[in-house]
């Protein structure tokens, strides 16, 4: 079928909306009419080729919409179902079998190879299958595995970001760190991912919840969404000391979303004994975390990478959607909606930080 897709043709180049041919869904695949799609930091990272994915390429990995048709063997969804799309995984490797699909052994071929794991592509003339979807387009082909069924009362316009950016922050707290009531957490960088972590920390009953950011407007919003304290590095002599002043011995948990080397070091050094720092930020290749080995050893600290909030999407995305409907996870506060044609403005605003979570209205 003929579709429209936003194509990146060169490194740092603009998104060009072009007519492209899309195949029928193959075995185990689902073709989705995209209604909306979020813009995530990873789309921008690939536009800059911080992580090389072959160009020309259709990005987009927070799609939501209605199933148009399904391929052979698909049983989870059928035409007409309302769905959100998430990251790709194989469902069969050791980590997938252990219900940890975010660490799928085939993560790279299924998300950032520019095509299916076997090297084929459903799009003609451009690379795709980005996060098993390439949803900056009017239609996308996903797999049954990374298609998540939504409830009738879920809003398709805002459901897509649950599939990546929002679950990355919220899942890190609710699935991976799992703070007990009254344990402290510091979140470094309060963009869409960090603010999702803060809303989730409030759901978990963590306290205090410290937001760390240079942007006063974002710190203000963090307080409205659940942070109990804020630290602006421009306004304190030492961020670690400031966090110790709020938490006592340091934070039981830290969430690092900035991918800035010095910030990651601060996040680790701000931990209480036995504290855990989750590293979420994706920076250019060669971004290193430097930490004094003794500062890890003596307090028994843990540093752990967390991908996609360690979520099992079929369980966690409906859980977040329900928390939203219950008024406990107001992630719509982060969203600004743009028309699909204005994708370059949406990306520019996301990159400038003036928009926390851009969502493109495709239909
Ligand atoms: Zn797997
Ligand atoms: Zn993403």
C-alpha cells in the first residue's frame, strides 16, 4: 500500500514527508494505521547518527493507532483493535524467557538495524523496522510481540509515548528500583523520562523525592507532579552535599537521565550506603561514567543500566494507562501535540527542551 512517511536521508538532515510503498504484514506481523506518535530522544539521537542506523530511514517508535490487518499466525490482536506500539523483542531468548524482554539478545537487530532481523524490509526504497515499527508514518508494520492492546477508553492521541519514553522513566522506578514507602530517590534531569520517574516515585510512596535540573520551569513542574524537593546545580555549591542535606545519608535510589558524564558521577556519589543508581541516558558513543572505586566499594553501591523501564509491555503499558485514568499518573501534562507535517518543529522544540514530550497527530 502507498503510505506517507517522514524520511531522514542524511545525518542531521530534516524529516522529509514522502510517499513510500509498504508491504502487507508478514507472518507474526501487524499493520497499524497510525493515529499519533511521540517523539523520543532516541529518534533525535539517530537523526544525529550518535548510534549508526543505515540511512535513508523512517524513525518513530512511540506509535499508537488501529490495527488495519494482521499477518499469518497473529492471535493477540485483530483488525480494528486499538493498540500502542513498543520496542521490539524476540520472545524466545534467555532474557525474554525470563520475562525481561528489554534485554532481549536480539535487541539491536529488532530495533536499530534498519530492517527486520533477517535483513528484509516492509518499506520500499528506505530502511525501516525502527523499534519494530517505524511509526513516523501513516501506517506501520509491527510484530505481534511489540503490539500492545489498549482499552476502549484509552486515548489514542497520548497512548504512544507509554511505549518508550514514559515507560522508561516510570518502569525504572516501579519495575526495577521498587522503592519502599519512605525510601528516598533523586532524579537527575527532569525531562519527559525524569518526570515520569518522579510521578512513579510518588505512586510508589517514595519520600523524599528530589528533582535535579538546571531549568527552573521544569523544577516547578516536578514539584507539581510529585517531587518533594528540588536542587538546581546553578544555585548550590555542591549537588551531592545538597542531596545529602535533604535525604540524610544520601539517596536510597538515583535515576540518571541526562547522559552527561559529570551528572552521572554526581548521581552515584549522592547515594546512601547500599543505594542503587539507574543509568537511563543515551549519549554519544564514548560517553563514560567515572567514579572513584572506593566510593562504589565501601558504601556497597550499585550502578545499573535500565532499558525501557525493564517493562513487560503487555502488562506495564495497560498498568500505566490505568494509573493515568485513575488520576495518579498525569503524564498528559508533559505532552504537546503537533500536526504530522510539523514534525521538524516538534523535533526542534523537543531538542531545545521547550517541549517535554512532542506528539505528532497523524490522523
Ligand atoms: Zn529475546
Ligand atoms: Zn524512545
